[in-house]
């Protein structure tokens, strides 16, 4: 699973008929602390996510098995909206040390 933030939408006038009615969103992978990571992903929205929300993305066969994606040409799907992310004390310390470098 990938943590990501929704940053945009994709509008397509022509696409595979199995994707008709499916919302395609542009997401930016993020770290557990919310910092942007490299790259972008276009994902099918299965949970009615909104702009700037933090979401969970699955890719590959997991995306094809997501709700509403069966037998569709999907490589990435939004499967959850994240409310909060908590790390244990050890990992919070590691993140703080990495930021100081």
C-alpha cells in the first residue's frame, strides 16, 4: 500500500468502456509524516475521495481486485481515506534524525 495525497483529476473524453463512469485522480506519494515523495500516480477512485485528502493506494493485482475494479484495466486504485498516521516512538526518532541531516 502507498500513502498519497490527491493533487488533481484526469479528464478523458475517450477511454476503455470498462472505465466509463470511473473517476481518475492524480495522486502524489507521501511519507508517513506527510512530506511529498517523488513521482505521481493516476488511480481509479473507489471511495469517493476529495482534493487534498490523504489516501491509501494499491497497485497491480491488488488494484484489479479492489471494489468496482474487477475485470477492468486498472493498475492503481484508491481503496481508503486516511484520517491519521501514527508511528511508534522509535520510528518518530528516526524521522527526526533524518530531518536534521
